[in-house]
C-alpha cells in the first residue's frame, strides 16, 4: 500500500521549495547581511565626537535639548573626517598618520577617508531608497492592476469620463498658462464630482462617502495649516510678500516682452518707422501709451518692494518679541536642572582628581603612553566639570531672563506704538498705487502728454519716498522713547550690571544711529521734491531735462535692455528672497534646538504632498464608482448620464501605456531640477514612475483568476468587490508581484546610483553608493578601488535581489509545490 503524504500548508511547501534553491538561499542570507548593514550604518558610522562634543551631548540629553552636530555618539568608523596623510591608500593598508590605531580594509579615497566606512554609511540610504521606492510602486501597481483585472469589463459612465477629462484638461491648461479656461474646466469638473457625491449619499453608499469626506478633510487640514504657516507666522509673512513681489516682477517682465514684440513688428512693418522712432516724430499714439504702461509698471514694482519692506519690519518686531518670551521660558526651564548640574559637577571634580592622581602615578612609573591617555581622560572630566557648573548655569539663567524681560517690555511698546504708523504707511502705498493706476488710465498720446504724466508719477513717488523716510524717522523716535521708558523702568528694580539693562542701552545706541540716518533721508526726500518742483516750473526744456531726464519712447532693442535690467534687479533678486523665506520657514529653530515648524517640514514635503494628492484621486474615483453603482442598481432614471463609454480595463491600461512612453530618467531629472536635491524625493519619484510593470503583472493574473470557482462562490456569498480583490485575488496573484518587487528593488538601487553618479540624486552630506562611485571616477587610474569596490557592492545587491526573486517565483508557483 503506497504511503500517503501528510497534508501541509501552502506556506510550508513554499518554504521547502525555497530552501532547495541554493542560489536563492545564498542570496537571502546575503541580503540579510546587507539589511543589517543598512540598519546599523546610520548608528555606527559617522564623525566621532570629541570630548567637548560628548559633554554637550550629555548636557542636551539632561535638559531635553536638540543638540545639532555632525558627530555620531556611537560611531565605530568615520566616513566623514579627512586624513590627508592617508590619501589613496590601497586596501589592507595601515594608516600613515596613526599606524598603530587605524587599519584600512578597503583603502582610502583622495581625502584620506575610509572607503569601508563610506560604503557602510552609504548602504543605509541606497538600500532604504530601494525598499521604500518599490513599496510605493507595488501599492500603486497592485491597486491599478486589481481594478483593471477585476472591473475590466465594466464600462465607465459618461459623467465619470467627463469628470476625469475636465480635471485632466484643467491641469494641462493651467500648465500651459491659460488660467481662465483652466478654472472653468475645474469648476465644471468639481460640479460633476459633487453631483456624484450626492448620488452616492442618496444611494446610501456611506463607506465611500465617509472615505471621501475624511480624505478631503485631511487634505484641507494640511493645506490650511501650510497656508497659515506661510502667511500668518513672522517668517511666513516675509515669504508670502517676497513670493508676491517675485510674481509681480515676473508678470511685468512678460508684459514688457509682449509689448517689445509689438514694437518690433511695428519697426519692421515700414522702412521709415525705425528712423521716426529714433528721431522721436510721427509715431502712433499706442507707442506713447505702451511706454507709459512700462514706466508705471516699473514704479508699481517699487511700491510692491515697499510692501515687502513693511512685512519685514513687522515680522522682525514679532520675531524679537517671540524671542524675548522664549528666553524667559528657557530660563524657567533651566532652573529645574540646577541640582542635576551640581551633582554632575561634583562627580566630574572627583573623577578629575582621581584621573590626575592616576596620571601622576603612571608618569612616575615611566608608563608614558598610559599616562598620556589618563591625562586626556582628566581633561575630559575638567571639560565636564566646567560645563556642569551650577553657578555658571545660575548666571546664564539670570542673564537670559533679564534680557528676555527687558526685550519683551521694549518690543511690546514698539509694536503697540508702530501699529497706527504701519497702517498709515500701508494705506499710503495703496493710495500711491491707485494714483499711478489712474495716471495709466488717462494715457499718453504724444511727447507733451508723456512728459506731463512723468511729472505726475514722479510727484507721487517722491511724495511717497518722503513719507517712507518720515516713517523711518518716526520709528527711530518711538524706539528711542520706548527704550528710554524701558530703561527707566528697569533701573528701578535692576541690580548693578544687569544684563537686560545693558541690552537696552546697546539697542538705544543703535536706535540713535538709525535716527541720524533717517533724518538725512528725510532731508534728501524733501530736496528731491523741491528739485521736481523746479523742473516742472522751468520753462527752458534743456534745463528742465537736466533736472529730470524726460521719458522717451523706447524701441525694441531698448526694451530688451530694460528687460535684462528688470530681470536682474527684481525677478532674480526676489526669487532668491522668496526661496530664502521658504528656507527660513523650514530651518526656524527654538532655543532648545528643535525646529519651530517641525510639522510644516513634514506637511509641506514633496512626498507628503504627492501622497495627499494620490489619496484625493483615489477618494474621487471611489465616489465616482459608487455613484455609477447606485445608478445601475437603484436610480435608473439617471442612466442617460451614465451611458457606457470606454471600459475600465482600457482606461487603466491606456494610462499605463502612456506612462510607459514617458522617459523616466528625464522625468526624474525634471522633478529634481525643480526641487532641491534630496534622496527622499529621489525615492518618491522612482516609486511613482516604476509601478507600470507591476500593474500589468497583477492585471494578467487577476484576469485568469476572476473566472475561477472560488471567486464565483465569493460573489454568490455577497462579499464586497474590495474584499474579493484584496482577500482572495491579490494573494493568489502575488507570485509575479514578488518577482517584480525584487527586480524593482534592484532597479531602484541602480536608478539611485545613476542619479548620484550624475550628481543630482543626493545632497553632498548624504553618502550613497552612487556618490562614492561618482567621486571615484576621477581617480580611476590612480586609485581604481574607489570605483570597483562600490561597483561590486551594487552588483552583489542587484544579483542577490534577482536570485531571490527567482527563488520566490518558484516557491510561490503552485505548479512547483508537488501537490
């Protein structure tokens, strides 16, 4: 009687088959070692902390500070610090600088950095990028492939297709610089989407409706929070006004470009036009009107710059007031650690004495090396004793609190006193802007009218310049008054040598200097207005022209030159200011070293924004699918709006094929050119552009599985489509996905290495294998190990993933389980 085989689970069969595949097993253990290297690379590699840094790290831990340093506390190998005496040492070499302490297993580079340490540190970023990028692509691929395979026969309703097309056209038109038709398409698309949301609610598709509402609320919350940080915070006010200045200057640049094209066409339309232009005669009226628009547009930019200066002034006061409050909170926080400082000071003093005694004993015994080591320990204990000095901490607390209290009182008075002048200044800017706009509407038709408009414009701007200078003078005066009052108040309670009083006196001296400059600016502004009055009243045109050079109609070449000056003076300058303002939001810190807007750093990141948009798209598709199902089952009177169009399978696969035609490397290059260099952005872009193969694999498998009996049984039992796809179909279609995943990780590692090799994948302080390879290519003949060592690491990683994928394919293939 033949022996019956004991039943076993599919997982046990898969593991048994996988264990028989020796190359896959070796690859698995190799990848386990690489994973361990990636996990420990960030912890055990880095710049080693010296004695002072270790003490500062201990102090930061004690008081809960975020101490920023390049040093890593538990570093075993240092991939960062150069050692110029050890440059270009081959593998298996002793250090020239420290022959008894350092041994380089894989040699050194052109700066004497340990290649093994750099390779270990780079494994963390390179492998994490591979895993996370593939995770993103698999989630997208399984989702789209499952939809295409299971719902492929279903037809997309007319209203659903119209919504998708309108929103797609909205994005295309917006990118093409056609905002009006773009927003019309967006409004129509959103109206159709809201109608479908209402149909889903009427049909009691509460899960879909709730999912959509939650996603929209999440998206709106993140957007509102980011908007609040970028407009309502002191740093955000400056950033928002700088962005507005840059946008207006760019719009003016485009306006001058378009006007210049019209002038160029007029110059070429008749042979005498250019001569007449140079002679200033027989010119059409629209040239005078165009020149007036160019002149006034430039002056309006100056008013926008004044708005930015006002935002900087207000933000500076708010930041200083916030700092004063933070200083007092900091003093209150540090007071709770005086006893801990005293304990550490006492312990460090005792340790220092013991170390000094041991040092003296070792030197007496002529054990000099050990004595020098003990002297270094004694020096470290001395640094620790001086750092954890309770009396010094008390003095620091008193100074911080005194400066904070003095500055808070002072800046409160300044902010209160400057509120009305700031409002008056803002109204003056708006009035000047409106006055310039009225002059523009009045137009110019000849030289005389253009000259008249010039005097009107100059009168407005010089009057505004005088008002601005008087505001600066008034600001200096009110600061002096506030400082004098604060000093008098402080003197009543302050002890001799009070730090807050000294800080106020220092600011008083600066305010007096600012007052002197403001007085000169007011005098110059008044003199400028007098000069304008003389030029206007002067009957001699030559004399008046010397006092105020008249505007003349510029030709196309002159407008090109003007565009160049405008680009340099405004567009480039305020684009830099805008980016600096955004950077200020990201790097703003509190006194304990933590980021002030830490959640904003997350909520505004490229990956977070991308994921939110993807989630919003999924929620919208869910609502559209739910509304179509409601109309099919219940609201049959609306079937006309849901006339069948393209199939779901065609829609998904055509989109997939379009993505396949996009050159991924160039798309990645374009995105990284817009955003800053960051490996996390690289990871997200690789993941978002590599899901197409997984989608096709999953679709093919589900197309064959959806006709199986177990799927029909699940449908007969009334299971939801979502449960059937994710509980029954996807697990049975996982075999090609696993293969695709392992191949995808290898591809992601190669993509990151390629980008880093090109110098665009990672920042300079983010070590990756591709970056090591890129740096080594310059010395390929002098130090070939700098290229073949990271190259072999990439080769081993890619080969291991490929072998693992092959082993998993065999293990999870039911035909190879022997059952």
